[in-house]
């Protein structure tokens, strides 16, 4: 088992060690990926993408009764405990106009549809899930069709203009209490490859290997200008739509991006700018949030 729990949000239901016996009952294929640690505890090879996918599939089935959850080939496999962390911290930040009907927009939902699934099942939020990638949208619709009860709170929209993030998705007279986003990190395919090469060299793996324990589609991994440019664009678009947004939030992986991004918000006298740190094991993520309406 893996002790990853004490760093998670206090309401995160994955704060305990994984019960692999229970998980295997839901996803039988997980059994062949179990490894026994020297102290006799069970764990997984977390460097193996298939092991990671099966674990997250089992977590969704066992805890949320989500059936036939799958991913489009090659797309990012989300960490359910980590994604749930964002949802809980967002719940702490939101100040909804009507607590009984909270509307949230997920930017770049991907084929997993994971944030809307978790947000709807944990808090009964209503979601619009957006993406530019048509195959991912089609796959997300399949998840809804396999779990019809999710359709009560989740709608999916295509962003037809890849130059825009919020514009074209937020419709006239529509209001969102919150926006969440896990943006692309790298600047290009080459930037991604070079980063993986350096990481593998540091781990004493094959020096020319670009293999990694995570994968992702191009629109999930890179954006011209990288994470900082994507979030900057999102900030400026949020100003143009300020009357239709309560709280904007976005994950920031590179801590060096926080200062210039916060400088944009402060220059425009944006209210309630916050940086919320989230921990998951040794990994640190940050939520940058700003308020446009109270």
C-alpha cells in the first residue's frame, strides 16, 4: 500500500492507504500489477502507465460507482486523489451566489472528464466541460452515456477557436460561480521531449530515452509560450467576461510563473488574488485564483 494521505486535503476520501483487496474486486486486471514491498505491504509500480490507469479506474468504480471509465488512447491519465484535491480546495474558495445551484466551467476537460465527475458527485455542482479536441469530447460523451446520472449535472462544449480559452464557451447571459483549469505546461513538442530526456538522465535511465510514466495528447501537454502564456491569455479573457464569472482558478506547476502572473492581476487591481498550495506525497501543486464578482 502507498502512504500518500497525510498531505491531502482533509476532506479527501483517499486520505487512507489504498485497500487493494477492495480495488481488485472492482477492477480484476489490477491484481497482476500488485507488487510486494520489502516490509510486506502491497503497492504498485507507479512508473507503469497501465498500473496507474487501472488504479484510478478502480478508485472511481469503488468510491463513486462510475462504470466503464476509460481514456482516449494516448491521453493523460489523471490522478484521482490529486484531482479531488483541486475540487476540495476550490470548494473552500468559492463564494457562490446561490449555494444550492453552483455553476462551474472546466477548461480542457480531456477524455477523462474527471473534474466534472468529481465536482458533481462530491458537491452536486453543475458543470460545463470544454475542450478543443473533438475525439476527447466524443470520448467524454461516451462516459456520460455509460453513466446517465452524470448528465444531470454535466454538459460538454467544444471550443472551436483554439486561440481562445473562455471566449466562445461562455454564452451570453450565462454566469459561472467558478472556473477551473489544468493548463498545458510545455512550450512545444521539443520542449516536452528535452524535459523528459533530462529527467531520465537524472534518474540514471537510458540517456536517449523519452519514455515517461505519463503520456498525453499534444493539446494537453504543450501550448505556444507554455504555461505562463496560456494562463496570461486566460487572465485577460476573464477581464473581458468579468460580469459573467465569480472566481477564476488555474493550476500553476512552475512556481517561477507565479510572480509574473500575479503581477498582471495586481496591475489590473484584481480582487482577492490567492495562491493555494496543494500537496500530494512529494508533489506540490499550486492554485492561482482571482475573484471577478462578489
